[in-house]
C-alpha cells in the first residue's frame, strides 16, 4: 500500500501560476510512484487581485480547508514546501503551527528565498523562523551551502540536502548543433519582475545592441511588473516575448536558444536553470541561493556580480566572439545535469527520508 503524503504548493496549473515551488511539486507528484500524494493549494494565483481584507478572508477559508484535510487524513505525512520569502514565512507559519499542535509527521522543504541568506531580517520574520526551526522536524534544503547557513544560524542538525531535478527524457534525445550561428539567442524564463534582475538584462542587451552584436532576447513568463513595453521600446526587433511556455513549447524554445540569463537578486535552485542546462544552454547567473552548486564559472557557465550589467555584456561578448569555448561550456553544462540531477536519484533520496519520519 502506497503511503499517503499531503504536499503543499501554489497551483500546479501553469496557466494559473508560474512558480518554481509548483514545478518541483509537480515533478514529485508525477514521478514518485511509491506515494499517493494529496496536493493542497496554498498561495495566490499569479493574476489574483484583491485588497488586504479580501486576501485575509480567502486565507482564512484555505486555513479551514487545511484543518478539515488534516482531520480527514489523520495518518498522512505532511511535505510542507516553505520558500523563505516574507509572505510565505508569515502565512505558512499558521498552517505548520496547526499541524504541529496536532502532532503530525512533517517534513519542511526549504525553497530558497530572500530571508534564507539575508541576516538583517525584520524582528517578526526572525521570531517566526526561530520557532519553526526549533521544532524537531527534518528539513530538506537545496545545497550544502543552505545546510551550513541553517545549521549555523538556527542550530538545526536534522537537514537533508536534496537539489532540485528535472525530467531528462527529451533533453537526452537532443544534440545541440553549435555551428556558426550568426545570431545569439538569449533566454530568460521566469517571473518578469525587478528581483529577477530584469533591469540588468535590459541594460546588458542594450550594450550588445550598441556593440553591433546580432542577438535576440527571448523572455518567457508572467509579467508581475510593467516591463514588456519598456523592453520592446528599448530593444525593438532584438526582443521576442514568448508568453508563458510549458511542455513541448518550452522544450523547443530551449533548443533554439544558446544562453540562459538569470541575474537574479535571490533564488533557491531554479528549475529553469537546470532545464536549460540539460539542453546544453550556457548559464550566465548571479551567485545567489544554490546556483554556484551547479554553475562553475568558466567551466559550464558564468557567474556574474550582483546588480551589474557590464560584466554580463563582457561575458556575452566573449561567447559571441570566442566560439571555441562555446562547445566545451555547452557540453559541460549538459553533463553536470545528467551526472548529478537524475530523477531516479531524487525520488530514491526523498523516499528514504519519508521512511525515517
């Protein structure tokens, strides 16, 4: 008999929510046949609006559903996905605290976030995290760096490192043809907002444009802040908005593009990064979250300084002008994903952890 597991995340429907946590959750539900998952939706849809009172009312309704579900599924393990961002830290505390009061078996899965590495946290955030991490529940983190951080800051010792992974069946059948492309295709996939470094993507691409480099910037994802009009105005024919992509459309887009650009201010271990590297795209990223556990500067991609556009331009110019390094970087990017992020290893480690709870 398969074990019942309640797993939390925003909606798994990409039309409603573009979320790394949702992508990880969907991967787990789709690939771990040893468990029967009960998905519980926590978190608003991308296009959901409403004032504070409306949001509080909706949250109370979700909390009532949570109480009812835990009352119905008394023996189910709880796999609680917990990104360390302000709203999630505060909101999810009440859901986890109720489960704690009911003495449920819980695994807390950390998914990066601003307050994973930020030490000057607001007092309320610090107090909530101290309470959560004082509970004797196992934690899942995305890298050894995160394990050290939580151990040093909160004295946690029951921590399992489990990096995100992605399905590899399509990428395994794809052989990138590098050749002598006349136009460099650059890709950003994710939420279109300031914290993802969109301003620096625009500035870097303007630098390429001024240098007379032939390129196309492809952006795919949900616009959270008003950027698309500005990008189109500043980059003109060098910009293509791909909309929200999934399935074959996303695979085809990653096959067409050469460079994955992510100058984000904070991350966990982005699913889009792993997906793009699995297709041999060369990542150009900031050293935030667990990215440096995958991207090795100059070997399978590039690490660029935070909140700077000129180093991005320098890297992109090097890739454009020195095609000799592109093949090696591309092959190494793909190899690290297939060597270290295979789905079967992920589910094996996860089920081993479940068996100990």
